[in-house]
C-alpha cells in the first residue's frame, strides 16, 4: 500500500472503508499514528456520514495517564485485498487516524526526503 508525506510532514494514505462487509466502501485518507495502538480513530461527523454502527464503550488510557471512556464503532476495511472488521474510536478531531493494530506484521516505511509512505 502506498501513501505520501504532506506539507505538514504527516504520513497519509487512503483506505477503503464500509459500514458492513458487503456495503459500498469509501476512500478515507488516514494519518498513520504510531503512538495509537488501536485500529482507527474517526471524527464523529465521519462516523455519522459512513453510517457506522456503535459496538461498545471502551476504556482507554491517554498519553497523560488519564483514563477515559470512549465510544467504539465497527467498520470494514479493505486491507491488502481482504475485507477485515476494525474497531473505530470516535473523537472530535479533524483527521482520521490509523493505528499500530493495522501495522502488526507489516513494514511501515516513511521517506521524508521523497515524501512517500509504504506499508508492506
């Protein structure tokens, strides 16, 4: 999978996301966040637009050590040719994030000189 480094030095790529395994999928540009150990974080507005179904409430520990309760949803992502289900955490941010749960058993290369991103 290929992506790019933008002018703000964010590693970005596009993934196909749907609300169900057989539903229409949409291209979503995600910011690869190696500090997030989950699957995905989407803004609430995007979750509503995609029609994702709430899965549960989940406990999380933030970088500052505080514990919070987060809403989680389920989506289906085309990941290396297979449609896989993934947990999506809702937030009030502007950019969707892709976490390290998707990077397990993969190689992430971010080349800031050539402004390229690849996941193998």
